[in-house]
C-alpha cells in the first residue's frame, strides 16, 4: 500500500477520495459528506489507477509539497482542450479573440486561428487610423464602429438560432454575427488600436463602454456605434426581456473575458439544442463547465443531453452530481425521473 506524508505522520490515504475527476469528461466533482471541499490543499497528487483507466483519484498533500507528476485532465473535444489550455494561463496571457477562436473549434475541430487573427490585425490597423486623433471617447467609439460597418459587418440579433453567428471565424468570414460576437471583434480591434473597451453584459443584449482620458461613454456596435444613455440601456433591457426583468445599475458593470466567452457559448448551446444537434450542444455545455465547473444547471443539462444521446452511464453521473449540489431545486422531481429512466435503460 502506498502512503502519503500528512502533518509529520504516515497514514494511508482515505478510502473515499476528496473528488473524482474523469479524464474523458468535463470537470465533475463528486462531493462526499466527509469532504465538503473537493481540493482543500493547493497541490494534488495522482494516486495509482486501480480498476478503471478513465478516472484519476486525487489525495491532498502537505502545504508546499510538489506533486511527483502534474495532475492534468483531457477532454474529448478539441474546443474544450483549447479553451482549458487558455484558462490555465495567467491573467492577461491570452486575449478575447484567442478564446473566441478556441470556442469556434466546436464547429471546425481542425480550425487554425492564424487567418482569423490576421483579419483582426487588419481591423486594428484600420481602426488606429480612425481613432488616432480622437480625444473624446464618443469620437473613438464612432471611428471604431465606422471601420466595422464600412467593411460590411452587421448584427443579426441575439435571438436568431444560428450557431455560425457566434463562431468567430464564421463571423469574420461572412461579416454577420450576434451583438456579442460583433462586440468581441470591436474589442479586439480597439485593443490593437489603443482604445480601452469594456464589455457590458445587459440581459438580452451586449454593449461596450469606451474610456479615454478619464471619460467614458456607452455605445452599441450592433447599431452602428449609437451612443447610449442609462435610459436607453433601461429600454434595451425591457425590450430584450419582454418586461420580465427590471433594469438595475449593476448591469452596467463590466464583465470579464471568461464571462464574455460564456455568453457566446450559451448562445451556441441554445442554437444547437433548438436545431436538435445534441452532440454539439453537449460539447457547448462542456465548454461552459470548463469556465464554471460548479454550475449545477450545466451539470443537469449535460445529464439531459447524455440521456437523449443514449449515454446513460454518463447521465447517471451528472444527475447524481446535480442532486448532490442542488437537492432543493425546483426541477428535482423531473431530474429524479430521468435518473430512474437512465438507470433502467443503462442496466
């Protein structure tokens, strides 16, 4: 039996691991009663694999002790592999365009990002000429939007269920995409032109904030760079949600690159699901779990998709994890029924 040094004493590892990480599935942590936190220590060690080759068992180490071999995970789809490789890098080491192109591999697993990045470079050079003399953010936003629409870029809205409108390589090729995709292109072009842009994720619509010389302005690249006031943002939220959501000032806070990518992936997930492309929808959920590994709703949806695809063993794992994370959810009964069906069909 292999022993691990713990606090100066030698004792065997616990027979119940703190978490189980599947090598061929997205991050799925099974939490046990005795281990409320999946990784209580900064390092993890890979224990010997015993009965199966598709999982790795982890046990905690002493503080400051380095593992003998790195604890890595792999995903089946190249899109998830590329996105995870970016997210493991330090903050600022990767760009929003690189993340969006990693997601675009869900449509083309063999996608090479070079041509798309060159298109973004060309847009950045053109935008630099337009905003070189812009002292006010209003003029910088107008110049950047002018570059996009002079080259034919247009918005199709965030409600058209077409996956190609959220895949960055396809948006750059056909010059039509969702408001979020156009904002990603504008942010990448602005970054190359020296314009500071921040993403504002309103419910149902995505806009940008342009800052320059201690002044800022909200504008909508999907509407040819139209400047927006707070009242305009309130009307956008009410129109996009049908009045179901009230506008709040917190909606105007900038969101992170990971949240912007999650917004693109959510659109892809809904589009593929509506078109009954369940395998691609499951891959989109895997991408979301790469960004938000503890989101019980995505674990539930991955269980549903696995159930529809006939992967009942996987569905059982995801449904059990969802019920563990969210035992009092509104849809617990329906999840339990699907879990029972998966157990019956998988046996």
